[in-house]
C-alpha cells in the first residue's frame, strides 16, 4: 500500500497540493509586493479593512464553508438552501457596511467572498479536485490583475474591489447549485443544530484570525499594524502546504477515509517550515523590505505558530467530519481570549514583540486543548 495507502490518495493530494501551492504563492507574493508598494501605514489600514470584511463575510456565511463541504461529501442536498440564505445575508451586510464606512471596496469584497467560499466548499465536498484547481488558479490570477489596476485607480480600496471582483468567477458554480437541487427548508431544520454550531464556530474562527488587527490598528497605530501584517503574510506563506492538505483531509474524513498518516507527516513538516521562518527568512527580509524594520523582530517569533496552527487544522478536520463542532468552538473562544489578553498585556509591555508572542500563545493554547479533547475521546472509547 505504501506510505500514503494508495495511489489515488497520493494523486489527489498532489493535485490539490500543487494547485494550492501555486495559487497561494501567487497571492502571497502579491500581498508581500503590496507591502513594499504601499508603505507600512497604508498597508496596515488595508489590513484593518480586510479584518472588518472578513468578519462580516463570516456573519453572512450561514454555517460556514465547512458545513457545505461536509454535507456535500455526505450527499446531503442542502447546498442551494445555504447558498440562498448566505448570499441574501451578504447583500444586506454589504449595504450596511457601505453606509457605515463609506467604502465600496469592503462591500464588494463581502459579496464576492461569500460566492467564493460557497463554491470552493461545494467543489471540495464533491471531490471535484481538477475543477477546483482550474477555478483556484484563475481566481488568483484575476485577483492580482484586478487589484493592481484598481489600486492605482482607487488606492487601498481598489485592492478590496479587485479581490471581490475576482471572486465572482465562481458565480457559475453557485448557479449550478441552485439548478441541481431545490431549496429545502425542512431538511435544513433537521440539520439546524449542526449548522448553528458551525456558524458560531466559523465566526469564532474568523474573529480569532482577525481580532488582533482590529485591536492593533487603533491601539498601536496603523504603521505598527502594517509591520505586523507583513509578518502574518510570511506565516501564511509557510502555511500554504498544511492548508492544502487540510482542503483534502476534510472531505476525505467526512466520507470515512483514513487520513492519519498524511496528517502526521504534515505536522512534522510544519516543524521544518518553522525553522525556515526562524533562521532563513530574517536573512532575506532586510534586503527586500528595508523600511519594515519592526517586522524583522517579530517574524522569527510568529513563524513558531505554524506548528500549533497545523496541529489544530488537522484536529479541526477530524472533529468537523464527525459533526463535533462544539469542541472546536470552545477552543476558538479560549484562543480569542488568550489573544486579546496578550495584546493588552504583552503588547502594551513589549510592543510589537509582545504582539507576536500573543499570537503564538493563542495558537498554542488552541492546539493543546484540541489534542487533549482528542486524547480524552480515545481513552473513553478504549474502555468500551
């Protein structure tokens, strides 16, 4: 059987992994390029807007994207119903955001992001890995082209508009979801507990990933946020391969496949990625971004987060496949509390270094809790 169990496993992981690596690298390099183009203060302001857009996207996504992946993999025909509610909510949120912030970029981003998340989740749930790959690469290419052009026309808001427009490529997939299955609110009611849990879970997950920017910008200034956000982009680049594996394991776990070996390998590989972030990236960084001096101090610290983040991602795939989202919700809340407390204490005491440690502690706390819950479940099962 070999290391991965069978050739199809290796082929599918390779297909998703290669495409995610290429597409994510396109995106990551562009975000890093924007850092040099915009300067730290404007870059920090863009990060602040993206955080707001990300939270409202999560609010609009009823049940979160992982619900569609799980239900589709289990052949539960709820995609069209969830799409209808999510798109309607996103339009409402976009209108509210426009009048409150007077920023059309955030509004366009939210609607586009909803369409993107719904479509990608459906494609992965159906295991249409080749189709997903084509869409993914095209979207990343359009994202760079649209965002760069509109940045010169509109400024930072143009990046948001360009990103939102690139997401609209997936509109045809949403249309097919409506065409292939009728709206079924009765079936939705039978799964509402799982959907509601995942809605709160997804919102907590997104808040966990965005709340640091929402606090750092107003408290420490957008220049500091710009340096911090550039460090986050390095972390995102390191996380490309583990995230690609997660996109494979969730539908496979949901359909009952054994993904333990690939998860273990991914966690060990994350240790190697952390070493790159700690020792290699700081040697290259000053040459490319001499103006982002604060980022140089925090990147080695932030890079440590790739290990607990990867561990958490693998456990999240396991718990979601078993529709046990409550455990993920609890760990997300603990992670958020750890992050906020860290920003107010460590950030105030040690500046940007303290902010970096706050991120690491937040990710570590989540990974430890998920590991302990999984271990407890295994011990409980072994008694029967």
